[in-house]
């Protein structure tokens, strides 16, 4: 499992490289709500819904590829998962 922190209106780290089968868990450490929302349109879609402070969302990446995501409430917040 790879942790990604949501803090100061950003994903930390905002780029990770992982192997197929890896689970990533995002945890919101900000006082406001955020989402983790895949921006592609293929079968690997994921969306955390609104995450309040202290809430987490996890996703297991079962196929190789480059997966970009954003926060629906803050479009400047972006991240990428490279699955090899």
C-alpha cells in the first residue's frame, strides 16, 4: 500500500510509480473536503466522493498505464499514478 496525503490543497506526492496490483490510499489532512477523481474515460475509473478531514480512499491498480486524477472542488489539484 502506498500512502498519498492530501494537504495544503495538494496531493503529496503528486506523482508515483507503482507495480500492477498496488493499492494506493489517499488521506485528507486538510480542514476542507476534497475528492480523488480519475480524469480518464476508460474502465479504470475511480472517484472517492467527498472526503472530509481524516477520511481516506483507496484504489487498487490492476492494469498498467498512466492514471491522472484531480479534486473536483479544486481543479488545480492534480496527481498521476504510473503503473508498470
